C-alpha cells in the first residue's frame, strides 16, 4: 500500500528532478473513464510500489476542437500523466490490465496555440476508450503545472486518507458541475423534425419448424481446458514484460521469461505454443 501526498501545484519535471539517480524511471499516459478519475488519483494506495510515483491530470480546454478532430472524446476521458520507477511499472499496471486496459503509442504534439517538440508516450487506456495516434495539447505534459498526486511507498496514514477522500469527493462534485455547464454551453437548440410517413405493415413470414434431433445426433460440448498455475504464471510474466515496453521478439531472451519457461517446459507446458498465441494477440 502507498501513501498519497497532494501537491497543490507541481510538474513531472519539477517534482522528479534528480530521482533518476535512484534507478531508471519511465513516464506513461493513462486514458481512463472520466467517472473513474477519483479512483485513478488514489490508485497508488492499492499497489505495493518500491519508489515514489508522481501523476498529474489535464483537463482540455483550448485544444478541445483539435482533439475532436483527432477523434478524442475529451468529455468522457480522464487524461493522467504518470512518472514512476521502471521496477514499479508492472505493479502499477497489473490491476488495470486485469480490467482490460491495453497498451498503445501516442504522439503528443503542440496545439495551434502552443510550441514544443513532439513527444512519444506509451499509453495505457480503458477498454471503453479508443486510443488516438496523435493528441494535441496546449503545453508539454512534462512541464505543465497542475495539482500533483505523489504516491510514496509505505503504510497509509488514516488521518491523511480521510482528508484525501474528502477532497476527492469535493473535486468530483465540482467536476460534475463544470461538465454539466460545458454541455449546456455546447448544446445547440433543438430543431423540430417532421414525422416520417408510417410504413405499411408487413405480415411476418411463417417460422420454419425446427427439425427434432435425437440425443445421439447432438455433438458433446467440449469443456474448456483449465489453465495450470505455471501457464498462468507464464502468461502473467509475458504480459508484464510487454507492459514494461519489451518487444515480443526480445522477451524470450529476458531472464525472467527464461526462468519461468524452463520450469514450465519441465512440467510439460507447451511454452512455444503459448508464446506464439500471445504474440498474435499483441
């Protein structure tokens, strides 16, 4: 479990300056459902990380029209930028991948009112959200000053957790009010449409009677093969390595994969077949 600290104004660059000396770090873009924004703020409290992580959220405004042109639904999407240690990447993402989140690459580019170099971000997105290939922003995610959520390793302080929950509820109410105001501003007046002429009723065709089958003619339904613990472990290792940025072509040389694949092969698991199947899915 982690302890979440709220910094009223901070950026990923500013808050993590010098942290790379403690180990390699990475940054990811998380596209979640707007309704899950409060849960994503406190996501670090549900994972056992080894190093501190920082996240900021962005609410699009000036770049909304350009986002819509790229097919991005900014009204129902939560935009979260996270800086975390490479050793914690799998721990951070594993619960979300279990919910169907998937990985993609997004090019963050400057909107018409901004100027910064294009940035390539590894993106993990909610299954209900279609990931874009380009995302215009008013400023670079690395330097944007926002309310930041810093997750530290360690136990949760009860009195601190209560304050975090109260603040999340308060901001959730404000978010709902702002969203409803935006909808009212953007809603066009309704135009009356003349009713379409009713189509003549068509008599339904008579249903064909089913041909009765004897029990001997019905093929048995095959039962799904249960996955062994080693197969589940192998699948999890491959998924976490992919989430960490490993290419499928290099996973078979990774020490973590070699260790579990040797045990799985010794137990009779078709390691190569599983690897090929997961490669096709990815």
